[in-house]
C-alpha cells in the first residue's frame, strides 16, 4: 500500500525540486512551492553552467524568486558533485523556509 506524504508545512514554505529528466549537462525538475494551504507547481531547467530557468509556478513572485535561487545553487554545485563522483543531478531537493 502506498501512502502519499503530506508536504504542506504547518508554517512557512516548503520548496521542492524533483528531477523528471536528466540530459547530461542539463536537467529538468518539477518545481513545487508548498504553503500551509496551497501548492504551486511549475518546471525548472538547470544547467551545469550554473543557470536555472523557472517557469512560474503561480505562487506569489517572492516565492518563485526564492525557488529560483535554490535552483541556481543546485545548478552551480553540479560540476563539483560530478568531480566528487556523486550524482550530478539529485533526484530530489527539499528546502523549508519561514
């Protein structure tokens, strides 16, 4: 039996990137913003050059900006992860902010 985890925080915001496609030097992620009472979903494309492009999730602009910043940090770390023998593009990144 599969049970879906409730990702809505009781306070603050949860940002989640879930990889949907890995194309070597770039990856596509489902980008989600969870608030206590809503969820907003879009797509983010990250590249090894440290750039990230987010298709707006429909969340308030300041939340999309924070999600873009998180995506850029993940993209900037891609080459280091690869050099360290780790997976270049993690399956899932989850961050919580107040």
